C-alpha cells in the first residue's frame, strides 16, 4: 500500500535470508532501532529510524524470505505488511554474488506496483570473483533503480536514502516489461480485460498482481480479487478456466509454470547484463572449509567440540560474572539491612526486591555470552551446517536439526536455551523445542541431586545422578514425539535450506544482537521474575513475625494443605514447601530443606534430619520430581515471552506438573513393588 | 511368474503391456517434463486410441491421473513402478549389448520382453555385474568370476574399482530420483513430482526443469544431502529429494 504522509518516509527492507539485509538495516538505522514481535506471532519485528537532510525515514526490516508465497509464517508476514501498510519504497537487498536466486523475489516485488530500489549488496564479493555486471542495463531492463552496496563496510547507504527520496519526490513509474512467458502473459492480460472491477477500486494493490497471485493459488489474493470485482462468481469461473487452460497447455500446476517463467526471465536478464562470468567460484573456498567441517566422520565430532566450548564459555565464564553479581547483590542486601530499620519494609526490600532483582540480573552474563556465540555461529554461516549435521538424529525424534543447540544449552540454564530456540524457522519447531527444553536438567537442579545422593547413594552417586539426566532426555524425546503427533499432526517441517558461503560476521551486528536479546530479557522476562520473587517473599514472610518460610508462614500453611497430595509420593508437607519454593529458583530448594528439616531436627544437622525423614526411594522420587516439575519462574517467564502466548505457557507448566507427579508416583510404586522401602 | 516389485507391494498385478505404457510415460516425462497422449503414442509406436484405453486402465489401478484431453500425471505409486521398469530395461539392455555383444536394436527388443520378469535383487546384481565388467574390462584386467562373487558377498572389490561405499549408483542408470545420486554426480532436473507446498518450495528455490546441479555431499548419516544449484548450496532431506526426478550427466 502506498503511503500518503510525506513527512515520514516509510521504507521496507525485503530480501532473501543471508543477503545481508540485517547488516543494511543496522547500517541504516544504527542504534535507533526497536525490536519486538509481529502481532500475535514470534517472528521478529525490527524497526528503526534514520534522518537525512532534515527528512526522517522509518525503516522496517521484514523477515528474510525467498518468495512472496505463503509457504512460511515469515512470508505471510512480509506479504501482509507490503499489502496493508503504507509504504513509500521497498529496498530489495540482493546478494550480488548470488543473483539468480535472489532476483526471484525481486520479480515478485516488482509486481506489487510499489516503488522498488534494488540494493545490489556484497558487490565487492561479486567483483572479487571476477563477475562484471552492466548495472545500467540491468536497471533499464528491470525498470528499477539499482544501488551497489557493501553493507558490511557501510558503503552505499547514503545512496539508498537518496534513491528513496528521489522516488518519493519524482514519482515512480512501475516497470511494464513482461516477466512471464508469453502464453502466461496473454492469459493475465486476458483476465485483466475481462474482469470488471468495482468503481471505488482503491488500487492499493495492482489488479495484475492479484490476478497473478490468484493464478498461483494464493488464498489471500483470491479473496481480495473477488472483493474488488463486480461479479465475483464470474471472476471465479474465469480464474478456474484459466488455471485449467494453463495446466493443460503446460502439463503442470500454474504456480510451477509461473515460477518457471520467472526463472526463465531471470536467466535471459543475466545473459544480457553479465559481461564477465565469475572466474572464481565464491562458494569454492566455502566448499573447501565444508570438506572438513561437514566431513563424514569429522563433521559431528568437530561440531560437538564446538558445542562443548560454547557450553563451557557460557556457563564457566558466565559463572564467573554470576558469582560476582551474587556477591554484589548479597552485599547490597546486607548493607541495606543494616541501614534500614528492621521490619516488614526492610525485609521486603532486602529479601523480596533486592533478591528478586539479583535473581534477574544473575542470568545476564549467560544470556549475553550465549547470544554472542549464537550470533557469531549464525552470521558466519555455521548454524546452517550444524542443522545439516544434526538433522538426521533430531529428525528421528520429530525435531529439526537446529533444535540441537537450544536443547544442549538447556543443561546449563533453560532461560538462554529457550531464547536460543529463536534460530528455528517454523513456529511448530520452535514451540516443540521450547516445550521440551525444561526436561534438560539445568545446573540449578544439580545441588538437589548432590545433596540427596550424598546422603542416600554415596556408593553410586554418579550413576544415580546420570540416571536422572538420562530420564530427562528420554522424557524429552518421548514428549517431543507425542507433541509432534498430537499437537502438530499436519505440520510439515521441510528441510530445504540454503547453506550460505562462510563469511566474517560484523562486530556491530553481533553486539547489536547481544544487546537486543539481553535488553529484551530484562524488560520482558525480568519484570515477571521480579514480581514472582516478591510474591514468594510474601508467602514466606506473612503473617508478619513468623520464621521465614517456617511452618506458620503462608507457605507453611499451603504446604500443610498440600500434604495429602504429596503423601502418595512418600513426602510430608515440608518437602511440598521446598518444592513450592523451588518455583522461585531451583537453588532455593536446598536452602529451604535446610530451614525446614535442619531447623526442626534436634541435632540441627540437615544430613541427619533428611536421613530420618527420607528413605533412599523417596529421596530418588524427590530428585525425579525436581527434574520434571515446573522449571523456575524465570523459565516460565521466558517461555511466555518467547511463545508470546499464555496458553502455551500454562500448557507447559501444567504438563510438567502432571508429568512430574505421574513419574514420581510411578517410581515410588515400582520401588515399593521391588521392596525398596 | 514374478511381476514388478511395486505391483507386488500394492497387490496390483500389471500386464506386460501396461508396464510398457508406464515405462513410456516415465521416459517421455524425463525428456519433456510433460507427457501427452500423442507423445506416448509416438514413444510406443502405437495409435492414440490404444494409449487412451491403456491410460484409463492405469488410472483405475491408481498408477496415473488422467482426464481426456489433458496431460498424463504419474501418481507416486505409478512413478515408483515406472522408474523400476525403466531401470530394469536399461540394465538388461546394457548387459545384452555390453556383455553379450548383441546389436543395439536386438537388445532393445529383448530388454522389452525380459524387463517384466526380473526381480529387484537380480536386477541389482545384474547392474553390478555390468559395472564390474566394464571397469575391469577398461583396465584390461582379466575379469574373474570369483572376484565378482566375493564383491557381491563382502561388498568389497579386490581392485577397489567398483566402490563398496555406502553410496552406489550403477553407471547404467541415467535417470532416477535425486535421493539416489551420490556425492560428486552431476545432473539435470527432469521434473519435481507430487503436488503441494514442498514441491512449490523446491521449484521456488530454483529446481525447475532442465536446471543443472551437482551433488556435493551427504550429511554424516547419509541424510540430508547438499547440492549446488544455480550458483548456491542447497540442502534437503532425502525424503524431499525423493520428489525430484533427475537425469545424470557426465
């Protein structure tokens, strides 16, 4: 749709994945950008502003797409935006070193009737390969303005804005040249002549585009076409007749015939404008690297080593910062506690708010590091290779190759791991990966296992802990398969994916990515985590004057009320309270056990107290439940943020509770049957 | 008498002449992407009404989709069956000409008769034999039956000429599914079979008829595969590559 407000020029960036679109966006808008989600979906919406010569531009970075069909959510979003929102110009970012496939989208964008400016990006790479193009001729044949750019070096950005200004001031003459094969063109113009359109035709979208897309079987275009024609029944009949005619003539679906025609047009175009074909195959160097990185035997070991390094960096180096944050937070709490007069307010600030803020900030090092690495892997091109290597194994459990990294990171912490699921393209794959992620046992759960194995299984500690981790993985695999079958039975998750040539990521792009993720976590998930911390503080401290989380506190009452529920698992109310607190953060389970059991036992010693209240069997059941039941509030908040849906979040929480209870009960009963009490 | 593999699986027996029609449709489609009644008639050297009759019968059995005056589409079952017959035909013809030294035309006729009777396992060995003899013959090595038999048993060739590798496509087979090709092979896309979103995506990514490509590699467990097409690298699962009929080129 055309924009009529000229005080703020609106530009949409469209292009294939890996065309350098995001780099162009970052170069254009710098730090003046805002990242969010498109309404109702988890596809990223990036928008920024830029000023030049007193004119302000609003730049929207559309999702990376190969075509304007409705194959994926990304395509639907990009198409709907181009159709429905006021736009002054589309900047089509085209990878100059991969023209043939990139121009396929261009042929579709040109039909929209909106001003298109082609940014021929990575022109340096193309020239480095020895490719020579007649840009003037290309511009003339396509009927658009072409700006050569090297976004990674910031070259051509000013020219893009000037080209946009030019188009806005002087107007745009949509190209007329035929882009389909003659027979299809004939059918299109025949339809254009024979369909009568309503008088109040808004012309926001050219009728020609609607006809082409309807012939291609696009439901949205079809709807619009019928709304705009005076006799929808007649239009439907004519479209059907034409589709049939094309199908008979070409022996193929019209959409394929049209796609074929577009590639034919591009082929002809390139024969005209490429004055020297590349002497160096750009992908050749990349292919040599892949001979090693995707090697039959070495590929997966190299990948696993890289993943191990990622894991170490994220959680060891991150852990270093995390410790300092914890020290800082507790020092701040201690200081405030000594300054403020003792009472409810001091307790709220120190134990509720400060602890809550600390609980949020503590995730920042992990998130920042993991996205530093993920951003590097993605921008360099390795992420697509990782998916290629792992797809076979992951596909067996109904997942996509790209699910591996988020799942692996779950062993460190589920919060950044769930955020890492963004690298998956389809909504179904993303949801599946998020839903089973909490079953990857994060490091926060380890102290619980260590405490109990230390007391009850000192002989076979490692085996017992391993069995818990393995149970998590097996449950994840089983849940993944079940969810795929029951929740997304019809969804096809194809693996038709480009392996882009390796390239060096830009520092700016990487840092911006890290900043986006971290700030999003702080603003979206952080607030929820903080609020939950305060609620948990209140449950532990009220009514005022009781021992924190003691038997007479609200949570103590809640625990005792829950006692009948946990009795079938072999627990008493204190275990229930510890698990309730574990919702705040899994680390808290151990300290709560200390207060409840250690405090109440005459010896005051936690080990003796726990040995008195638990048997090896119930201790194991407690570990199983700690593994499965609701991940911490930070994970829940992240699930909410990443799925953008309360129902999926509640589903995740409900599923984990039911599964934990069922597994706990099962283990307990089997243990009793085996005489393990 | 044993019939074609696909037909046994489906429990539908096809007469020899029906199998010939399927094979002809496949050959026409590989060449032209589209099969019309007149093309099939020319391919088989029969009159158009005979083709129409055969198509109706094949449509009833679920091997083709056919409406009068329209192009002929092979169903997935029909395509698999047709490909199988075509492979048997070429294998036998190559054996008859290359090994037994029969003249081309005679071998063609013989192959048409024999192709209906051979089982997939036998076909597989025949193809390997043709390859084995060709490779060893070129090197002017003596062909020893015992070497070939040990190759069949152990999958390893004493001279290492016929690759015992995980990926093996007999040199005789020139048109097949993309998923059957081995790394290093080049080909052209004949057509993408089936209907629906996956097919459309494949076509949009540049897999249109007559486009050339090269298979670069397979992932560690043999799936997915990576090809170079239209100047870029594309990976796809074997289940997706099953939809792409290709012709091997040297």
